[in-house]
C-alpha cells in the first residue's frame, strides 16, 4: 500500500512516501515498509517490540479513496492509499463511532 507521511516541527516539514504493508489492530496502525523501520500510529500508551517510530493520533477520516490520520496539533498527517486494495474503509471508520 502507498503511504504518505507529513511531519511538522519547529525546524520545518518532512514529507516521505513509502510502499509497504499496513496492519490494523484496534486503535493501533502499523506501517511496515520495505527496508525501513516499523511505524506505529496509536491512541494508546502501549509499546510494541520492533517499533522504531511511534506517533499518537486523534482523528481518522476518509479523504477521497485515502485514509487520513492526524493528531490535534497538526504535527503529523498520514495518508494511506486504499484504492484498489479491497479494504472496506467505510466499515472500518464506522467502528470508531
């Protein structure tokens, strides 16, 4: 799956594009990219082994055929391109309601 990660800090912005696998586990989302470390997007404080980057998020929403995940202060935005994957994004987002 294609992912786009925008990270903002006082020092500037960084946008990275990755292709890899995504694992959904309740409110935990893991991006496992080829040749890169595991990225965890979470609403909890739970730590998982092998995770190199961990970001908290507050919002998940559908933007076109992509899942947008971001935190309230705007320092991180992640877009997962779910087009042509067969993933039921509508049903997944309904579980959060």
